[in-house]
């Protein structure tokens, strides 16, 4: 039988997705190539976790950024949010915006970079969309699961709770924002053992993300700048304002801290940086600006 011709769009999608075609999932019934991805239902003992995120040329990367690292970052960013939920990623959808034929070739390399991280996590890419845009973009939507009623939100911190971060801060540029490792095992372990009263990932800097936690929990806070774990050549100000560290920030009741520190099983550093206050006591940062990355500024 004569082969039916592929449109230019279909041909490129076939090329892009060739590296994604062998990612098994027991729950996946229909994936790439169908109008909708179809997954069998998960356990009644699990909550579903949904997240979407995008990287855009000129905002999250430049024309000189290696394409494989663009794809990796596109997937790693929403995975960091799942880490803050303590969730296990189960499936991903990928939307790409392609400006021109030159970008189509670049996207092929981006898919490969994304695929390497997906395969490492045994995460199936189950579908998506392709559109023509003025600039290159990749948008990833994730489906994850977490034990029912276990996932912390931003509103559980209370006065007297202590504030911890994972890893080191302030050193995301020029390269770490492309190569960071989402703290999935750390977030899953913290949530499984019910340590965080509130938790989020540091995507926009301490100066933006910590106030979000404080507003949601209706608390004040005090930060000790000399205790902030810094990347080489970073400063406390950069930790507050630069963003894209993708570490975890969480609060924890004081009486649970000894158990946390004794049982922490990871080489990832865990650092106490401050504590939560009554809202009337306000925010105390020793002069560091409560200002992080803002897309609309």
C-alpha cells in the first residue's frame, strides 16, 4: 500500500517525538498520535496534582542557549512545583511554539534534552500541541499523584514555626537555572513523613516567594541573612532577588525539627534560615529587599 504523505507539521512532530516513543506507563492507554491522552484511573488513596509551566525565548533563555538545555528546563521547572507538593509525576503534555523552519530543527534538540530527563524519571510524554508563534516557546503540563490529604499548601505556617531551605541559593545564573535538579525525592520524603506545615519551591527568589507563603498563612517572619546557604560568589541579596534557584522553602513546627535533622537521608543541604512571627510583628529581613522576579514588572 502506498504511504500517505505527511504534512510539514506532521513530519516535524514525528521527528521531534521520536525520542519520546519508548516511555512505558502502566496507566497509559492512548498517548501521542491521538486526539486525547487516555490514562486509567489511579488509586482512590491518591490525590491528583496538576501543574503547567512555560519557557519563552528572551525571558527564560536566549538564542545562544543550547537547545537540549531549553528542553530540559521546560520539564524541570514544573517538576520543581510537583516537588513542593510532595508529588510523583505520572504524565506530561508538551505544547511547542515554533516561529520558523530554523527553529523546527532547534526544537528537535530541545525534545531530546527534555526526553533525557523524562526517561530518567520514567515519565511518559503523552501528547500536546504545536503552534506557530513569534518566538520559540515550550509549555509543559504535568499530572502527578500524592497520598490523599498529605500534600502541604502555602497556608499552614504558624507563628513559632521555623523556616528551612534545601540546597544553596543565589547562584542560578549563568548556567544553574538550566541544569538544576528538581528536589522531587526530598519533597516526597518530607511530605511522606508529614514534616512541612507549608511548602513551596523558590522560583522567583526568597524576596518574592517567602512573602507569598507569609500572605497565604497570615504570618510575619524574621530571616537571618548570615544563615542563608549561598552558592559560590552569591550574596544574600541575590538569594532574595535573582530567582530560579528551584530549591524548597518550608515551615515546620519547632518540636519536629530534631526528628527532621536526625532522619534527613539526603546529601542535599538543609538549612534553618528564620522563623515565623505573629502577623502584627511584620517582616524582618535585616534590610534585604522583599523583591524577586516579577513577569509583569
